[in-house]
C-alpha cells in the first residue's frame, strides 16, 4: 500500500484545524448575535418615532450578513455538510471514499477560484470605504479569499482521510 504523506506532526495539524474550526463556530455565533442589533434597530426605527432611523445599520447588517454566510460555508465544509448531496446512499465504504474525493476536488477547484478572484476583489477594495458607515471595504471583501483558503485546508484534510480509506488504511480522525 502507498502511504499518504501527512504534515510533520499529524496530531498537531489535527488539533490546529479543530481549534480553527471551533474559532469559526464562535465567530459565526457572534456574527449572528451581533447581526440582530442593527436589524432590530432598522425594524423598530421604521415603525416608531422614538428611535431615529440610523442609516449605518443597513450597511452594518449587510456586512455582517456577508461574513455570516462565508463563515457558515467554512464551517459547513469542515463538517462535510456544505456542497454535499447523498446520491448513492448504499455504496461500500471505499466507493463512498472515491465519490467523496471527487466531491472534495470540486470544492478545491471552487476554493481556488475564491482565493484568486477574492484576492483581486480585495485588492480592488483596498483603498475604498463604504458610503454610509465609512468602513474599509477590504474588511468585507477579504471574506472571499479567507473562505477559499479555509476550504482548501478543510477539504485537503478530508481528501487525505478519504484517500487512506480508498487505499485500505483505517479511518482515523
């Protein structure tokens, strides 16, 4: 059997990616929690004369929503819940591993597009600010390459796991 190369210390690599995934989950919860504030201010200010209509809330909500979506997609790839459809539910474990490798290669291709185009997107926004809140736009645009790099890390880790199964090794996680 062919041995699949691993990073220098696989357990350290696994702990690092698990810690990163946990950080993403915390950031996702924070984004959703914070998103409630500007959206609530928008809704309440529309229907009551007591709260002034804050213009920055719309922009802040949009920016938080972008990050919420991108972080959610990162977590979804880590948990193999994003970009995943069970078309063949009754496959052997090796056949399933082969199908998952093909799926992960598709994720890697999309991730590379996100990194490449996202860097261009971020470079375009580097010296620009948002119109209402005067926030630096690169902080929003950098979500795309960050998602792409994260997908590469998580999908790459999953491809290694599935390749071990395909080659007959045990399914260690």
